[in-house]
C-alpha cells in the first residue's frame, strides 16, 4: 500500500488522480453527465456542472471535495474509490510521495 499523502503533496497528486479518473471514465464509456449526478455536496444537494468535471480531468482545478467527486466516479464506473486513489498514487513518480517528510526529517537531524 502506498504511503499516506500529506496535504502539501496534494498538488502533486492532482494530475495523476485526474488522469486516472478520465481514463476510467472513457474506458467505461461513461459521460460527464452520468458522473455529475452522483456528486453529493456538503449541503445535501447532488450534482455538479459538467465543466467542473472537465476542469478536474484536465488537472486545472482541485475539486472542492475530492472525496465526493471520487465517490461519484466510483459509483458511475462501478469501482471502489480506493481503487481510483490507489491507481493515482501508483502513477505518481516514486520519489514524490514522502519527499516532503524526508526533507523535514533531514532538516530536524541537522539542527
């Protein structure tokens, strides 16, 4: 299992998560509209615009609630959210996950 991702590493994950979501959606021949209706917002409403999904898939916009968005992809595609997250983490360059933690530990040892 890949190492946990820290918040400061999320920007490195976005392109990979977006690519995994897009590739899975296209492979399953699922439209943006089908994914969009499954997004649950914090206020209890459902649905987002197709342009929101397009921006996410092009790695232009980190979703307001990535868990809700990935849940929608998982439901629409018939896969688990964990599978999508795991595939994105596996796609990241090996050295990027945990790099910030290693750098922080090195700085602590020097001081």
